[in-house]
C-alpha cells in the first residue's frame, strides 16, 4: 500500500520561510507527478505547485515565493516556501500520481502551516 508522509510544517511569522518534505513508500515505481495542495479553514483544497516530467506549475498566489523540487531519492518532493504571508496559512497536502502498474493517486494526511502577522 502506497503511503505519503509529509513533514516540515509549523508556526512562523510573516516573511519567514519553511520547507515541506514528502516521501512516498510502498511502491517500486516512480510517480509521474508529485505536488502540493493546501486547504484553509472554510475553503476548498487548491493546487499550490506540481512537478511532472521535468516541468513545474504554480498557483498565481505563490509564484515567485514558493519552489517545488523532486528529490534525488525516488518519490520525494519538496516545497520551499519563502516570504510567507498570513494567507498562506493552511493544511498542506502532498499528492502523487502513478501510471504504473496502473493509474493511481494518493494523498498524504497533511501538515499544518501557520503564518502569523
């Protein structure tokens, strides 16, 4: 069974940085896509950043402040978050999609990021 485990969340002040990590276990296949989503209280889950096949995509709200990267270890992904704002406060979820052996998608349990003003 594939599992995604996030780490690196916490409480920071506005303008500070955090780095989130996510590692998947339970499969020998490399994920085609790995990314980060977030959900703030009372809001829908939204895409933050995604990395696939050498390309990356970001939400407009984080462009230029956040950077997603795939790790050297198989099925790891990081999110470097700089210049954090109070509106970045949310639970951040790791997401991964595989196409082998069959198409499958998994989510982590989430890590809380809180930015105080």
